[in-house]
C-alpha cells in the first residue's frame, strides 16, 4: 500500500491548500481520549467543498488503496470515526448548505455539514421542523449514517423512516442517488431499497454527501406531562396500554430513580420524587393534545401512577425537557471527575421490566452508579455508566456492565443497539445478534461495494 | 443447464408426492392471460411445508442451476411471478401458520401462506389488527416482497415501516434472519438493514419464509368523511394543509369525477356528486376523531370543498370504503367485457395537480376511459385503464398511457411505482428512475446474493 504522504499533492489539488491538514495538526485539534473508545488519528484530513471533490478524493484513494474515514461531527459513541489504520479523514463540515426546502411537500435536502439544530433554526419561520433528536447536535447525514433516533421516535420514527433519498459517493468515486437523482416521493417500491441500505451503514459502504428528509409541521400545540410510579413494571404497563390504544404520543421517556435523583442534584430548581418516572409529550391541536393527555392520565392512574401533572406552557415544558437533555451532565455530576460510558439496547416493550431488573442487579453486583433513561415507547433504553478514567479496574467493570446489558437484550429477543450503531464497539455482539448467514450477507454486500476495504474499515464487520 | 425433469425425483423426496405438480396441471389450474402481463408457466410447482423444505429445494436448484419462482397468492400486477424461463415455482400457500402473536408488544410472526384478511380475522378478538391494505387479499410475505401499502399508509406506513424481521431462504439454500433469529425489537441500528433490503426485492434475492410484523390496537373509534371539490387543485391543497397540521389522518383518498360516476353506476345505493372527491378516515378515541374531523372540515371548507359529511356509524363507513374497494369492479362496469390495466405512480404531493392535469390530457388524446384513485396523503395514485382485450390497438394505447403517466412522474421528482413494484413491467422505467450508478449497485447486490441468477430471473433488473 502506498503511503498516504504520496498522494498529498494530488489531494491538495482536489480540495485546495486551505482544505487539507497534516496528521499532527489533526491530533492537536481533536485532543485525546474524551470517550471510552480511544481516538485514533488519520494521517490526513481533507475538507471537500462539494460532491465532485469528494468523488475525486475517493477515486484517488481507491486507485492507491488508501483508507477513507467520513467524518461529520464526531458525536457518535461507538468509535465509528476512529481511524484505526490511519488514512484520509474526509471531514464534511464545510459542505453545509440547506439545498432545498419544499414547504408543501414537507421535505428538505441538506449537505452533510448541516446539523439538526442548524436545520431547525433555519426552518423555524417556515412552520416546519425535523423532529428526530439524538442528544447532541449531530449532522443530519451522520444521523442517517448511524440510523439515529431519539425521544420523538415513538411518533415520528427513526432516520430509517425519514430519509427519502441519499446522494452517496462510493469507494470507487461513483456518485449514487439511492432513489434516483432529485427524487423525493414519499413512497416507492422501485427496485432494491438502497436508501435504507446506506442508512445505518456507518460510513462503511460510502460517503453520504446529501440527504433528502421528511420534515413536519410544527405542532399547533404541545403538552408535556410527568408522573411517577412505585416500580418499573407499572410504568411499563402504562406504556404498553398507551401504545395499544394508538394514542399518537410524541414522547414517552422512562427515567429511573437514580436519574431522577441526579436531576434534583444537578438543578436546584427541580424537586422531583425519587422514583421511576415517565416524561411524556403530546403534539397536535389544542383540544387534541388535551384529549390525549386525559386518556393517558387515566391509563397511568389505573396502573398505580401518581397524579398526572401536565402543562402546555412553553416554560414548564422546556424545564422538563431540559432536565431530560441534561441527563448526561446530571449523571456526571453525581461523581465529579468521572466519565460516562453509554449503553444502548432495545427489546420488545414487554421485556423491559425483566431486562431492567437484571440490569439493576448487575449494577449492584458491580458496585457501579448507572442512571437509566429510556425511549420506552420503542423499548429502547440507555445506561449512563459512571467510571473514573484513572481507575482501569473500574473502567473494566463499566465495560463489563455494558456487555451484560447487551447480552440480556440479545437473550430477550432484542438488539445490542437501538440507535447508536455498531461502530468498533459492538462488532462481536452484532455477530451473535444476527447469526452467521446474515453476517455473511452483510460481508458480501460490503465486499461488492468496497472490494479493497478502504471505506471506514474495522467497523461493523470483521472481514 | 439440466432439464427440470431431471430433479423431479429429488424434489418429490423433499416435499412429498402430494406437494409437487407437473407443468400441465399448473397450466390447467392457473388458466390464461387474466391480466395485462401474459402468464408464463413454470415447469414444476412444489408446495413446501416448512422452511427446511424450502431450503432443501433451493439447495437442489442451486446445485443444478435451475430457476426458482417464489409464489404467494399471485395478486401482484407487474408480472412478478411469471416464470419467464420455466423452472420450479415454489408455492408457499401451504405454509400458513400464524407462528406467534405478542399482544403487549404488538407484533406477530407469520408464515408466507398467511394473508392479510386471514391475519385480521385471526386477530379480531385480541383487539389488534394489521392495517396495511392493498386492494385484494395477498399474503403478508408477498406484501413484504413487493413493498406494498394501500389506503392506510398515510398513518401506518408501508410494509417498509412495518416489517421487524424476515426469515429468508437464499438462492444457495442458506436461511437468513434479517434481524437475527427471533428478534423483534421496534428499533435497531445493528449493522446493515437487511430487512429492508429484502422488503421490495420481489423474490429476486431470496424466498421469504417468515415475517415478523408490527400490529396495532384496533382504534376505539373511527370516523369517515366525504367531501367534493370543483377541481383537483383544491382537493390537493386541502391534503397538503391537513398533512402540514400533523393531523394523524388514517386515510385520505382522492377519487376523480370519472371514478365517482363509476361508483354511482355500479351501486344503485350510491348517488355521489360527480366531482373530484376526498374519502377520509380518522382513527382514535371518540373525542379525538371528532376533533380531527372538525379541524379537517375547516381546512376543506377554506379550500372551497363541499360540506364535510361525516359519520362514525359502522354501516355508513362500510358503505364508503366498500365503494372505494370496489373501484376496480366499478371501473370495469363502465365498459363490460373490458379489462383493466392498473398504473401506479407517486410524486411529491404538490406535483399532483400537474401530473393529474397532464394525465387527463393524455387520456383524452388517447380516447381512453381511465378512472383515477389515489392515496393522496402520500402523493400516490392509480389509473384503472380500460381496454378491450380483443382490440390489440386499444391495448397498445392503454399501455402507452401507463408509460406516459410513469414518465410524467419521473419528470416531476417522483417514482414509476409507489406500491406495485417493478416486476417485469417497469424494468426500463427503473433504469431511468434510478440512473446507472444506482442500478449498478442493485446489480452487484443481486449478483453477490444470487450469482447464477436463478432467483426469479427477468424481474427488476436486466442482468
């Protein structure tokens, strides 16, 4: 394999001298080991300005069999952008245009540098919004690459359900439009579903350079509610009933007693009961959301939930969801100086009580602190496992806990990742989750689209 | 290639002598040319009783490079089950068990002989239902294979959104579980999305032998409504507004004046105004559906729609949707002795008035009768193009019309098929829709999963 240094001049002529950087500068910029997975630096970083440049970079790398790592915002948690074998990092942040907004059709097309917060700010005056909300502010194309979702998925779906078309540069530099160039119909049964092949491919099959997404009307009214329970089972029973009634709930989040305690300690303004709690939100017309809230309140109370405290005031709602979005910081505040290792599993809803019970036993046995938050309408939950980064033994216990949670999920008909992806962190789990014949199909797809294994190697699959 | 006759004994020993039939018997059973696409008979039909038999049949066919055509109910309209090169038809209708129903998790697993009506009858007492409703009564696995949908897709999505896992037998006989065996979590970002690769693959990548599907609570209340408009534009404007307000409408169907006229003529009980009309349905709690209907009624009237006639009575609702489901028969009744050629395109909603205007010009220029019905919440519509099967010239004009509609859709950012698939009927259109790089990706996937091109060849892609 040619050293990356040998193509610097050609890369520079493709992207321009201001859009390429050496390995050392990259290391200085990105710093060290801020998460569980170690950062591995690429040899070079390029910042292409358009799809043609991305394609030309790919052609050059393909010709010399040099590794490419697509980079959005680096907010993923499974080490998906680590440059395990060096190579060229293709940082897409300078391709940051909202290409089109079609109001009547409620779709937008964005370049890979556009983040979800940027898009929602951009759209605000139009009355539209993009509801998928993983915690931080990732790029929308990165969210597509990871098959991300978040608290609103129970109503609005995940990225899988909201990407209409992708422009993707393959390993050989060819430019594919997964649904055909410029197409944005809401439904299609035209040939193989390439869009959803690239959604969730984590940069291993190609580089997403444009995404056409569904957007939604900002709801006329939103109503948030809180209620707590004596135990997880009653909370989950309530969720099951809400779902089976078909109440089009926008958010239904479970927070365990450890999380609620962390909220109270993190914000002086909050004084929640320290018990398993549901945060809920309803979207729609004013009467509609009140009707939904009333129906949900009755379900909650029939399952032994507390008073159903609800509000349509923006201030109250913001306080609630700010607490939820600060969950990571609130958790870290429980043990200053610690870092957090985030798990992500998803099981059929009815298995939630069992997996949570087992997980809490594990947490106790491993002497760890690990607040739990969950998008329970989908059966998806996370632990924020605290560990002292200077205590190798504790770090190993934290890792052991995440492994145990994932194994419980696999034993309960679930998945080792509901929304964070496989990255480099869950490759063994994926093998056990899918089984050999399915893994072989994945490998064959990878090999046919990237025969030299130069697209973000060492992620998802062992080749 | 070995003649199919050479493996009869081995096939018989796999499926048993009562589950294999000769070509002649098949031809007698299936009859001739009932649709636009000619029926082409396979050499043999086998009716396997379980997945292991399907796998053994595939292994045998793969060994001898003999073509396999998976067969569900034969209700597809693009010739997807035509045995263009003879071979072995694998009729899955005798694998007809509902394998599991998980009430709390609202999912079911079915074998490929289970149809949607069978499942809904089976589920009725449980309070659950599967809402995806293409017109006839196809098998659910066949619906997955075609990426089908229907009138409820605007709320409940298409098959893409409702399949959680598939068991698939590949060309070489290996058995893949696309999400891992027995898994049924609602969300996953674990590896490549194999489930949605096989959804819509029309039997060209493998044989679906089990599907795990989302089901839903039967809504507490349902409300249907009718309103008519002076023109298509006003109807579409209303739809756009309803969608942008996020009203969780369950069905919103457009029927043009020709269709309304056909309804009146077909059923003596009906006396609709002969004008562009919307049929609508709302699902939810009693107050909720009335709230949704009221809000929608206001939107409709602000767009010049007629009085919004609505009803929650089952009898009234059934009358309405019976008329909609009889649309094909009502259309055929306009010219007794004729057959119908069904189109299927989907465009961004705002392009509906333009494509419908162009299409009506084409219908006039071609002197055809072609009632229009559309799932307009998704921008998807069909024409039922009437033609005299004994008039080759008129049949050619009918085909010309369907081609024109598809070309208009492609010119308006749309797709040549929203829910019927490519089959053998739309392979040229697919090439133009997706473009060469995307088609190459599809071909590469096909070749890697079916290197001998024995899985339902001659469909979707020219290899």
